[in-house]
C-alpha cells in the first residue's frame, strides 16, 4: 500500500536535498509536486488542500528556511501533518461494560464484509477475547454458509439460526442470547449489503442498531474503489453513525487515497486494514506507522512485532547460545528459514524497511520466494549427521543431496557458502546488536534477494 505515493514523494525530497539552500520559490515548487502526488494517489481534494495549506504555513517560517537541514524539517512537518490526516493515533475497539459487546459489520455488497468479520474474530481471539459470529444476511444465496465455513476455519463459534428465523432482527436477538449463555464477550454481526445504498438497507440496519445497541458499527470498504469507498463511508455515517472503518484489499491498492481520506471526510477512524486473503492478513491501523511508510521511513515497529510473534523467545535464547558457542547447525538454519515464513512474504518484509540511509537499495531488490523453498529442500535431503556437521559434506555427498532435492551440485555449493557466511554474520550480530539486529541477521539469505552476501 502507498507504494506509488511513497515513490513520488521520495523524488520530491531528493530534489529538495539537491538544492543549495531552500527558498520560498523552491519550497513552493516542492509543495506543488507534493499536491500533485497526493491527488494522483486519489486522495480527496479537500483533504489535499487542507494538508498542503498546513504544511505551507509551517514550512515557510524562517526557522525552516534558515535551518542547517531544511529538507529534513520539511519531511518532519509533512510526517506530522499526515499523521493528523490519518487520525493522530490508532483508534482502539470499544467494549461494553457488560458483555457481550456487539459489533455491527456493515457495508456495500462485495466490499468484503463476511471475510473481514472472520478476520476480526480471529484477531479478537488472538488478543484474549471470546467472540461469536452470526450472519443476518437472509438475502444473498449461501451468505450464512460462507460465514459458517470461515467460522469453522478459524475455530470460532457461530449461531446458525433456526428454520423459522427468517428476519435479521430475529437472528440477531437469538444470537445475542446464545452469546450470553455461552459466555462469549463479543458478538460480531455480519449484515447484508447492497450494490448501492437504499432505504430498505438503511431501515434494516437501523432496526438492528436499535435492537442490539452496538458499541461498534464498523463500515467495511474496498480500498481499490478509492474515493467511491470514502463517499459510501460518509453516507453510511450520516444515516447510521459508524464508529470506524475497515479497509479491505489494501495490499492491492498502491495509491492509498481511501486510507488518507476516510478520517477527514467521515470524522471516524480507520481501525483495521485487510492486506491479503488469508485469515491472518489483517492488521490494526496505526496512523504514525502509515505516515512513516508513505515517507519512505519504513515501519520497523510493525516488523519487530511480527518478529516477536514468529520467533519463540526460548528458542531464540537457545539460538543465541549456539551462535556464541559456534554450534549453529544447518538444521538450525533451516528452522530459522521456516520461522521467517511466518513473517509473511519477503516482499512484504522489505516494504517495512526504510528507503533511506543504509537500507535505501532494499526497494530495488526482487526477493525470490522459490529460493527459500529450494534451500529448505536441500537441507531436508541431508542426513542428520550432515546437518549437524557440514564439514563432512564432500563431493559424493553433494551429488546425492542435489539429486534428492531435485536441484544441482552448484545449488548445494551455494547453500553451504551462504550458510557459512550467515553463521559468521549472525555470530557477529548476536554480540553487537539488539533484538532487531538479530532478526535482520537471521534473514541475510543471499539469493533470496536480501543484502549481506
């Protein structure tokens, strides 16, 4: 997400840094380019106008124009203004004093409501809650079956409904009663959608709101539809009073206009983003981290959080011991690669890295996901003794390993070389860097497209 906008802003900042000194004229020119970049990213024009005015008012001050690093100050100002546009700080979900807390999931047909309902249920479970699901979509064929399949996949209970319950309010009433009886603390209500907003849809949603008194009314929108998603969110808010937005398909939206406009247009926060099809491809939205990514400064905080989830603490302590005592084996190397996969695709990992400083070349790298699979296959083709002691792998053993893994001797040689370099590098990192350095060290994988080899 935000890839196109980020690239364009990087060019603007590069031009600014190239100026001998900043003047009102070249500052005006730079802000004009920023305005164009935002509009081309499909950001609402009123939002763009206000943001540029705010930046201009602050950037034209003498303190910036006469500073030793004016271009850095401009980036800082734009970063602060972007955070304001995006919502200043992440908006957490609200919960009722007396469970279950009811979350009403609303939106137009095809926006991804049902999938997002399942993803949110999984996120809630992961964060210590006990959600229950119910679909009150009595119109779309197989809508309730779809949610039932998702519920089974994420191991979350769902209220199936009785044959006589043919109205949304009847389903919702019974589902809440069952949630109370089962000790569930959150009830997620997946509502019906339409191709467009109409009176029947809004009347039904208002009835559900009156019955359930939800603490959250979350509007689900497809980020790929850009300003259409923003307009729909505004209409839903005017008639229903939404409390937050979930943007789906953010992984396919390189512009990011909807995400940058939602908060300012509706007055309601963007709470979650869907970044893929899998149940775990769902993240809480953090305005400061999003602004950082837009400006090419990466999202190291999110990376570290993902790493903490993927790498078991006790296992990492044992790995540190092995590195220090020079006991890091090929089997350990393979296990680290498997853990790396839990972080997501290599491409998504690279996008969290800054595009400036020592990591500025990361954006040009093309990681090869197949290489990771190939490396694991090669190590799996080794005997336990070979994985324990790579020094015994002679020519004949390399030929056998190559044949067993469906690769070539050259690939086996490359792996052993990478392993030796990684072992040396990680030992160095383990003694001189903190948590992040250790995780980055464990990802120096040569032909995977990452730096270091």
